[in-house]
């Protein structure tokens, strides 16, 4: 009732009032900040935190192993917040005398802020496309409460901030806004996997539209990924995970597959509940006699295959679930919303 009332008045209010919904998301979601801080432990599936710790605490790139030493943008905010003495001291589950509790808090806090702002961006873009605040609020909450958000993005590593940048980049990509190139630059030093994502979607957009702008985006993302690779092998090189950038190891990793199938299914596919929602929407619309968007299906298939190959090369089989979730804001804005529009049109009729 309240949401439908807000939907009716939304058209008549100034756009500045939409920021009130960012406040609303903060109010709704701040208990989860406390919950994660209180009960999360890097010792159970989050040991990457220990690799990030030198960056988080002292912004010490030299003491940080690659590829973590190239995840600099989000880590810098953790470092700044810590220097500003931003901290909430409490008795928590994670207790390691070698780890500064305030650094641990800020690592979670930066990702929490990123997740809330990502949800807000999804809310705003959904309203623009559906002209419906109820759906905007619902879709944003689905993102906020999804498996990957709770277990991947809120963990004290780099995923939450990375997904926020990917979401911003996609919104700029849709608008063909030149600010996109500045976000690309930030992503070079935050999450190289973004170039795989945008390389795929720009390639598919070019195939279906023949628009040269999309072709240029495909080339730019390919060049940026190569630049990341060169930087990883030179300026940011460390020996610990050198196998990830050793050409002779690529073919071996692809064809000598050793996967714990039950663990792979649980940690990769069962964690993708938003993908399941998307496929459910497809089934509903198929039964409503709507055509399936072949471009979206081919894009997803291509994305899953390439993500699997990359996770094999990186010897990070079960981390494939984290990689897949980085695509979720694009899945929502590019693929789910058109399916929801079809359902709305049917309901109106």
C-alpha cells in the first residue's frame, strides 16, 4: 500500500528526492553490516582477506601478492577510512591478534557502502525503464538479499566495490557516456574481470547492431585486459601465483581438469539465485507466448564458458561463482527488466 502510494506521487516530485531512497536502503541494510562484522570469519572461505591485509592496513603494495596488489582503488578507501580512525569496536567472532580489528571493520564497511549504492543505482535505473517505484524497490531488494551479495560482496575483500564500479560502468555504457573511459581506468586497478564482462557484451552488441561504437568498446576492453596482463607480469609481478600468467600453464589447466563436482555445484551454481529468477521469468514469458531473447541467451552462454576457462587458468574453480555474480547488475538491468516489462504488459491487457 505504501509503495503504491509512493509510486503515484513519484512522478510529481523533484528528482532530488530520489536520494531519500538511498537513505532508506541504508536504514534497511545496516543490520547486515553489523551481522557480517559480528559473525564473519576469513578462516572459513575468505582467506583472500589475509592477502589484502597489507593494502588495507598500510597500503603496502610491495608486501601484497599479485593479483591482490592490483586491486588498489577499493583498498585505498579501506586504508583511508582506517587512517581516519573510523572504527566500531565490539566483541566479534573473528579474533586474530595479528589483525587490526578496525582494518577488518573498514574492509567490510567499504563493501557494505558499495553494495548499498549499487542497489540504489539499480533502483534508479529500474524506475527509468519501468516507470514503477514498486518494481524498482523490489528488484533492488532482490539484489540486496541475494546469495552472492550476502556471501561474496559483503566479505572483507574487493568484490563489493568492484561490482559497484561495474554497475556504474554499465550505466555509462548504455548511455554511451565518455565518463565510461575513466571508470575503465579505475577498473584496471580494481578488477580486471570487468574487461571480460564488457568485452563480451560489447561484442554481442556489435554482432546484433553493427554499431562501430560497440566494436570500439570490444577492442578497448581487449587492449585493457592485455595491459593488465603486461602489468601483472612486470610492475606488479610476484611469484606466488605466477602460474596464472604462465602461458605454458594455460593449456595444461584447461585439459587437466580436477573438480570436486558436489562442491562445484554447491559453490558455483547454487549460489546464483538471481540467475534462477531470470530463467523463471523466461519460462513465464515463454508460456505467455513471448519470444525468448536469443541475444541474451547467447551472451550468457558465452559468458559462462569464458568464465569457466578463466577460472580454470586461475586455478580458482569454486571461485567461478564469485566471477559469475559480478555480472548480476548487468543481468538485472539488461536482461531481467525487459522480461518484467513483458509480464507487466500482459497484466495490463
